[in-house]
């Protein structure tokens, strides 16, 4: 699947991405409160860049770029001790920045990095 055009991604953000992303983030954290639904919660967080601007991860475009992810044990320990609360703060700061034109580029940058902040998952490979 190839990268979508800038115009398509911009229109998606203007009409859908700006309101879908906070809904997705909050739903993910609510699901994450239970151990049973935690895998779904992490998957939803990993979908934030796509929901925000239709960004396609490089690992989907190029399977070789998916290499270099951190060890699963390291990612799990980071998630338990740091990622779950830091990513919640990170996403809320990004949502606050998104309400201003000046803060919007920073908010988009922050939300694209949310999967890494949550669990050290490199969205871009």
C-alpha cells in the first residue's frame, strides 16, 4: 500500500482525524484499565497516527524497516513502569496544543510518536 497524497491526508485530518483521535485515545485508555482488554488498547494506540492523518507505517510499506524494534521484554517493562502514565500525559498535552494553530504541528508530531511513548514501538520501523 503506497503513501496517500498530502491533500487526502489533510482533508482526512480536517474532517475526521481531529475529532477521531481524542475519541480513540480515550477509548484505548478505558480499555486498558482491564488486563483482558489491554492488547486491544495497545493496538488502538498504535493506530493513532493512522487515525489522525492516515499515516502509513513504514513497516507496512517496507517489511525490512520493521527490524530494530526493542526486545518485547524491555517494551513490556517500560510499558508497566513508564509508558502507561507518560503516554496519557503526552496525549493530553498534544490535544491541548492542537487547539491552537501554532501548537497544531507540534501536536501532530507528538501524536505520531504516541506508540513509541506508550511501549517503545517504533511506528516508522
